[in-house]
């Protein structure tokens, strides 16, 4: 019956289906781009004894499954529901009385719509009344063709309302699927591509740096545990994030220009104990 739908309703349905098709194309593109950014074979380079291996495995599984699930929900929108007039009558009954509708707002949306817009019923009190008249009317009855046209229009309107409702209901689910998919693939990309050891800051643990001139240099995030900085010049040196545990400070020029001995205790023989640059690390 709905094949002879008014142009406006047919265009409305095609608009919704067109948007759903773009959803499918967008989801496919997202999956391709995210996976292309990190080869699945990268998992093979990870040790099964590391957390990164399991994060990568979970990430790629979550990412691909979420995107496939979102695409499946889009396909649900693209699959048209075939409406019979009995379905419309059942929707009308399921919606309950207009003043006291039953169920959640997303239940029986077609019936709720027609109860709120009874003008579409062509003067009948309900779809059931239309069906009952059609069942007892012979084909040669005066006005029979008009009755059939009214039923056709109602079924076409019902199909359009149902499609729009399903699209609105699934938009959030589709968006959540996209977000979960992106999060999973990004988690996989992070876990499967650990940084190169060459990119790590150098370690100067227990190094003898006596008298070294670091003036204006960057020692950001460098491990200086146990290093001997006696007489070293650290003026204007960037020590942000550096590990300074058990460092030997003696006559050391701190980043702010202070001498480490100024924080210590000078003995009668001129030796200084307790000197430090801690508290003077910002140039």
C-alpha cells in the first residue's frame, strides 16, 4: 500500500535513510583510519608477560566490536518495517488513552503520534473504526476507494514516523559505539607502539659530574640519583622532573644562582655540611 506514498513522506524517509548511510560510511572510515594508524601485527612484538600486550588485545577487540555493533544498529534503521493496518490498530491500542498513555514515551510511538494528531484519521475515531468499516464494505460501495486511500496514507505516515523514531532512538547508541570504538583503537595504538628506548631521557645515576658546566642546559627528567655535583655549574639549568635522590651538593651553583653551600653548615675548618640546591631549582 505504501508504494504510492505522497512525495513529502517518501522524501522524508529517504532523508533519514541517507543520513543512516552516511553513518555507515563514517564508521567505516573511522575504523580504517584508526587501524591504519597502528598495524595489528604490532601485537606480535609485545611480550605476553607485559600489561601492554593485554591492553592492546583488549583495545583492538573493543574497538572493532564497538564499530561493528554501531554499524549493525545503523543497518537496523536502513531495514524498513512492512506495516499492515492491523499493526497500526495494535499501536493505537498499545498507546492507551491520550490523556493517560501507557508505558514509556518510546513505546508505541506511532500510536501516540496518531492519538495526538487525530486529524489524520479523516474523521474516524480510531484506526480500528476504519478497519471495521473496510471489513464490512463491498468494493463497489460508494466511497470505498477513498477509504482505501485513507488507509494507504495512514500506513505510509506510520512507516515514516516509525523510521524517524528508530533513527532518533539509535543515534545515541551509534554515537556511543563510535566513541567506544575510537577509545579501544587508541588504547591499542598506545599499547602496541611503546616509545623507543632511544627517546628516554639519559640516566646519570651515580655519575661523577665534579666541576661540570651545565649552565643553561636541559636536564629535564634526567635521573641524577647518587650523582656527585661538587663544583658543578647549574645556573639557568632546566631540572624539571629530574630525579635528585642522594645527590652530592658541594660548592654547586644552583639554577637560581644560589651556591649550595649557603644552605649548609660551615665547620671551623671551612668544610660545609648539609649544603643543597633543593629549593633553588627554578632559574
